[in-house]
C-alpha cells in the first residue's frame, strides 16, 4: 500500500506542476517560453502545444448534444429487507 501512496503523490505533484507551467507558458515570451516548454516536455514527452490551444478554445455551445449526460430520475426508496422486498415467512415442516 505504501508504493501506491508514493505513486499517487508523484502523480498529483506532477499534475500540479503541469498546471503551474501551463499558466507560465501563457504569459511567457522569448527565451523564458523555451525554458518552460523544455520543462513541460521533460515532465510529459507526448504533450504538444496544440493540445493546450484545443482545450481552451473549444466553445461549450459547440459540444455534441448526443454526448450530453441525461438526467436520471430521482431514486426510489428501497424496500425493507433488500432489493427483493421483505423476507417471506417459511412454511412449517410436518
């Protein structure tokens, strides 16, 4: 379990660092921009600048209406005794 916690901590730290670097990248110019891009590539080699622009420029109105989540009706209260209802009385043996 210790290994899992270490992996999760590493992953969360990496995500937080990427958020900070992406915010810096939005305002950086020239040599600073190249340094930030180098750091991002070191953290995530498959990351591209195009993925950054695609994510933020996509308007929500253009989203596919077929993929929208449908609202579920309110849950019914559960019957007593589990999903099948209350237990039935057992027949007596002779």
